[in-house]
């Protein structure tokens, strides 16, 4: 079953990557994915990959997801990001109470769920349930979402206590606020709730997600703590984008846009750049594959969570450096707005700014662990 799921996802990802690449320039201009791209992502199985099997999903492997996201990212980083968002948000759905899960996937496992992970707005409890009000910025993929999981601090607590709340598309509005330098196609607009009622079965404590304590699932993909897996999901599109940038750069160099026929020194420099960047991308992939393997291997130790967060941020940092090298050596043609290379360059820089991929905080936490007796013997 797992092998069939992986083969299905990979085959679908190849098709989705082709569709996303065809529409990548348009998505960048319109600041939202083309509907055909969204359909291809759902058809590929991204929405259902981490949905529990009892709701028709796959309980899928994180390593399989990494490979599929990277395939799509090589055509369009924004499309891969939205695929990662819906896969990750669907995983979070496994933390809802049983009745909430049944409602979330009542129409099948391909519901396109998005998530707003940073607490915003207000949540007030009354005798019926929760009343939500507020705005959640940077909600990627919100324009074509069926459901959203939003975080809010619940009222009446001495210290902030974030909870997640599942709201259907009919309950929220969208404000067009996504005017960004990179990752334009993600349509990461602002989700707005104006006094929306959420029943108790559509809410859960964020602490359970951080600890890896789902409801009714023993699958490894659900029991992994959030901080151990989030970096894998968010860095995978960057891996694909770096590959796409490498191919775009190589075409310019070898098809007359760069140095063919130039001096031996220039040709040698191009060879060195091609090899060095390939090595940097390989290093990042190895780090991400190790992190994904930890997620798939069963119970995750706190030390592995720290290392995973650091490995993913470090991988993103190496990928930014690789794409930066390509951009700086591509010449003026690489900076033209119709160049895929400049889009990949903008997207990778923007993507790597995500909080889950910030190197300094993750390195600080992991370094503290290492110097407090955590160094391997």
C-alpha cells in the first residue's frame, strides 16, 4: 500500500510539475495559482497524502512528500509551497476531535485545507463553543481553500495559550494583501473572520501538535512533533526551486545566453559553477532526506526535533547560497523579468525567510543542546 501511494504521488507530481511550470510566469504576475495548477496538485494526491487512512487518506511517508514537492518546485516554487501547505494542514486535521475530523473530510480526503499558524485575532468561549474574530495574514492558498485551520490565543488565560480552529470556506472572507517580492503565486492573502462560531469539536490545543499527540491515529506522520516536520515541508519547495534555477542557468550558458565560445577561463569558470552548485544542492537534499527519515521512523526524540529544525534551516541556507551563485554569474539576461532564473532567485530568498527556516534560532537551540552534553561520542 505504501509503495502504491508513493508511486501514485510521484506520477501525479510529475504531471503537476509540468502544469505548474507552464503557468509559473502567469502565477507570478497574477499573484495566485492558475486553477488548472490547483486541480493538478489535488489530483496528484498532495491534499490527501497525510490524511488518516480511516478518512480515505494515505498516512503517507514524509520522504515521499519531500521528493514530490521538490519535483513540483523545480517548475514553480509557489505551486510546491501551496502543495506543502495543504499537506501540512491536512496533517494537523488529525489533531481535531473525532467529530471534527469527520466533518473536515465529510466530502472525501481531497479537501484543500490551508493553515494560519501564527496566533491572531481573538477566541472567546461561551456555553455553545468558540467565537472567533480577527485577521490572519499570509495564509497561503486561501483563495482556493475548502477549509482553514487558524490559530488564536484563547481568552481568560494568564499566559498565551494558542488553540487551532477549523473553519469552512463559507465562514471567512479574504482581503487581497499579498504584494510580495517573491513567492507571488502563493496568493498568501489575509483571511478574515467576523464573529464566527466554531463548535468545540472543531478546535484543539496547539500544544498537542507540538508534542505529536493526534486523535485516533498511530501513524508516524501524525505522531511526529510539529517542529520536527515543518522544516521539511517548507524547505522541500526550495530544493526543487534550486534545481529549476540550476537547469535554467545551464540552458543560458549552453544555448548561447552565456559563455559558449568564450575564453578558456570563462568556460572553466562555468564548469566550476555548475559543479559547485550541484554539490550544494546535493548537500541540502541529504540534510532534508535525513530529517524526513527521522519523521518516518517512529517516535521522535527531542534531540532529533532540534536537529531536524537545524538541518532544514541549514539546507535552506545552502540552497539560497546556491541560487545566489547562479544569479550572480548569469549576466544581464538572467535578470530579465521573463527569465525563470530571476523568479527562482526571488522565490528562494522569500521562502527562506519563513520562521521555520530561520537558521540563527534553530542553530542556537541545537548548539546549546550539543554543548550541554549532546555531542555524539
